[in-house]
C-alpha cells in the first residue's frame, strides 16, 4: 500500500508530513511518492537528503513554476491532475493520498487498513474531515478495529438530478429546497461522504474512475458524478474511528482564496520566509498535535522585511480563512 503526497512550494510542511509517516505509519512496506509541482530545487534536495527512501516525481509544470517562485513571481495556475492520475496508475491497487500541508497525528496500521478495504470492498476510507460531521456518514453498517464502514444516505443517487441541482440550478430548485427546510448546501456537502480529493485511502479503481475524464483542472462535481456511477447505493465507504490526519491553515499554497476572503495577503512571500527558515534549520520543532504556532509566525515575520504584510495583517487573513471553514461545519482544534 503506497503513500502519495501532493507537494507544492511548502517544504516546511512537506518535511512535517514525511516525519509523521515515519512516526505513525505502522506495518508500512509500500513506496512513498512525492508528486511535486514547483518547489524550488534546493528545497527538494534537502528533502531527498533527509528522506532518501522517497521517490520524487515532478509535474510537467515543474520548471516554469519553480522558476517563477525563485524570481518572486506568481506561477501560472495549472493543475497537474493528469500527472497525479498517471503517477498513481503505476502504483499499488490500494493507496493513501495526502497533501503536503497535512500530517498523520495518530498511528495507522497499513496492513490492517488494506485488509479491511479488500475484505469489505471499500473504495474510499476518509482519514480527514476536520470534525465536520456532514462529511462522514453516521449510518454505520459495520465496524472494524480502525474503521466505521458506512452506507451514506444522499439526497439523490441519480446523476441527472445531481447535475440539475448543483450545476444548472434550473428553476431555482435550491430556493425551493431551502423553503422546504432542505438546504442545498448541506445536502451537497454530504456528497463528500463518498468523495475526497486527498487525505484518504483509495482503491486505484475508484481513483482512476473519478479522475478519468480530467484534463489539467479539478471539477469536483464532475468527479462526484463519476463516483456516483460506480458506488450507487450498494458500495460501502468508510472513515477512521478517530480522525488520524490533521491539516495546516496557517498558510495556503496560492492566492486562490483571495477573492472569497475579501482580504489581500501575500501568501507567496510568507511561504518564502518560512521556507528559508526551514532551510536554515531555524524552524520550530514539529508538533504533530498542533499547527504552526502563531508566535513562531509572528517572530518570523518580524525578523524579515515584510512591511506590506504585518503580523496583524496575517492574523486577519488567517482568522478569515479559519472562519470560512467553520462556516461549513469544520472544527478548528489545537490551534495556538
């Protein structure tokens, strides 16, 4: 059972992710494959030196993105979805896919996880849901030592109806449902009980089907429609009994949420100074229960020439980002 890590320009988090695998992955005999999309070479060399056992693969956009980052430019927003799919297609039939800003915080027995997936015909096991109960089903059909196997109850399993409701929104169906006390947003979130972009265990069959029609973009509704075709109501999914993966919200990989947060903050600049602090061995000690501390970010901003983005500006940005998650039901714990 292999582990794949999506990586882009935050080696300080990639290091934490890899260190957590060393600490918490039990009975693991697979490959660890880092799929990088633009982290400057000097950082990757340090990662490879620290973790010589990993395989490091670079996307077709790697050169242009890493060059832009090194020249303090915003890289083009090209999603390497085909690269992810093709890399994963060459690996194990069951695998864990995690993003570089996430890490394991609880032990996972990989032999038991794979056996549970095979014996129970599981195509998806969610390992991260940020405390959001809408993202995992409470309809538990069976439990193992590690998992709750579930049969999600969704608003509809019909791809035409799902497309009608959530893409076209014909005849203002969402307004009608809201009036009937069936909020469309809440019902759409439940489709993530059978779908995940990452931070889960997958069967290769499921993953390649979900991403089968993907070019270099992410259309999550289209992928949900593909998943509905193979899951229907007969196929079980599962989630870990205890959420074993945590994620960082202290920075983001890009400025993609600038408009939705209605607040401008240069995440590339703060990522650069955090990258350099890590590269110079001046990063805080990894804490697998907590995110990066606010006090460390305050110190790193104050130690660098960062006049346009003060710590107070970062804190406003961070609280807005955190609130956007809390607004859809996520629970932000162990923040400091």
